[in-house]
C-alpha cells in the first residue's frame, strides 16, 4: 500500500466518523518553546490548553514533523528520522478513551478491501501507563484484546508530553509483532525492534511544568477538558504494509536513496557503512526540502543552524560515498518529485528550494576542501605522536579559523 493511500485511508476513516480534516500546518509556528513542529498535536496546543475555542470538537490531520534530538541515530535504526508525517485524530472535550481505543483498533484491523489496514488481530500488542486500569480494561472489554498482550510501563515509556511545559497525559501504544526473525519474544517490553510501535493514543488531561527528561517534571494540574491526541507514524506504517525492513526503504524515501546511490556510484545493500550513509542522505534531503519550503534559510543559529547542519550532513555523506561533484540539486529534485503528490506546494516552491540548497552546498564544499586538509594533517600528527584523541584546541582552530563545523569534526574523529 503506497504512502499516499495510507494517508488517504486515515483521513477518510476519521472524516466518516465526524472529524474535520485539517491540513498540515507549517513546520514553523509561533511557539517560543519549539524550533519546529515536533508532534501532530502542536497546531492544536491552544485548544488543549483552553487558550482558544476550537472550531470543531473532533479533528484529523497528517502533520509534517521535524525532530533533530536523535539526529545521530538517523540511518542506524529502523525507527529514527529527522522528518516524518504524523497521522492523528483529536478530540477536544468530546470522546475520551472509550472512543479512541475502538477507533484505532477498527482502522488497523478492518480488511484492506473495506478501507482499513488489514492487520491480523493476533499480531497486535498494546502498552498502557502503569496504573491505568481503565485503559487496560477497555482494551479487553471494547475490542477483545487478550490480557496477556497488554503490558504496563512507567512514565518514561507511557506518559507523553512535547518535552517542554504544556499539555501531557498517560498514553497507550499499539505495537505490531514483526515475527521471530526480528528479535525475541515477550512483547514490546522485551524487544522494540521485533515489536514495532505504530500508534500512540495520548489521553491528554494534564499540564506539565519545567523539568529534565521524560519524568523529571512536575504535573501542575488538569487541563480544562479531557482530550484525545493520537499519533500514527505514516512512514512506520508504510514500512509494515510495504514489507520492507525500515522506514528508509518505503516508496517515498527509497526513490531519494536510489538517486543518491546512482549519483555516488554506490550499491545499496552491500555494506553497512554505505547503507547507513545512503539512509542519512535520503532522510536529510527530504528534511531540507521541507524546511526550505517553509521558509528556513541556512544560518549559524536557531532554525537556520539546524538546516545548515542537516544540509552539510547530506553533502559530507555523499562525499564519503564517493560523489565529489555537487549533488544537492539532484537530490532536492528527487525529494520534491517523491513528496509533491502529497504536498503540491513543494512544486510551487521548487526553484527557490533548489537554489537555497545548491547555494549552501557550494559554500560548504569550499569549507570542506580547506578544513578537510587541515583535519587530515591534525589526525596524522596525533597518530605520529601515538595518540588517539584530537585536542580541543585543534577542533576549535578548525571551527574558528576555517569554519569547519564542530559536529562534523566530531563525526570524522569518531570514524
């Protein structure tokens, strides 16, 4: 099932059940706590907090999302991406757990010829927050899920927030068992590569304060209403329904990956190192296209720095793969061709997006030519002296004198 069809079925399912279809918001919203939209619920945050009256009680959307906290893991796992699409259904003081749980189960398990995703019921597992007896009971009573496929987890895994002060609440996650070839038995608590999370149902009912990590924050009180916020990762769903091993090999991303392989003269599937590099390129090139499309310009701070870092990772990985000529223009063309059927505005911005990406590549290639030579000299000196660590002074000189990014120095030194 192609990504566009997965998207269409999700929106149609909830539209038929009284939800207003809301187009994706820009990745850039006027929220001082966030650089980018990092979850499907972000555009609806004022409704959850009671700061604005929602024009509908129920909504559904497929939201563009950018997350960069785990950027170093992109390409290495089946789960991490800097850009992805979050399918969601939302209730603002309307239905709660008793509605969200059956909705999710029905869409997942209804046959494909009847408009669902056709998941076998015996392949699905769920987790609930450690003391959420109500949700656990509903999974058994409302949809008939056996108790032995319901697992309880603590705040780190089954309590959701945006990572900053704002709406939060306990959640229930749905997992698909990919089988023994992908890991050991025992459900999601045993192996999250075998049991792949596909949907998170957040029972949004509280407000969190400042605090570190996923559990080091206070709960300040209750939201004005009990709400529902769900997130189904479109790319993860596509990986399962298209029978591929990871999100980089689905229809919309594989086209970019194949173009990167062609441009670099590399064959995908032959070596782990080059495979990781190709996956990074495929993911990041798409992220660049969307960030530039929404108005971000490469720079040295804030959003501009994130775009610059991601763009430079694409360029560095392509050089690592053997492509020493400029490639950003071709990669952007391919990313837009893959994604424009779902986001037609990319076609309208195509020329500008390409120009910005190519301009950044041109500037960075000059920096690379100078900085790489200095870096190689520094490494040779360290090795000659029997060392294995590049000094902070050398890393600083590369950055301060030659404009060589510290994150690239760290990556090259690690390699």
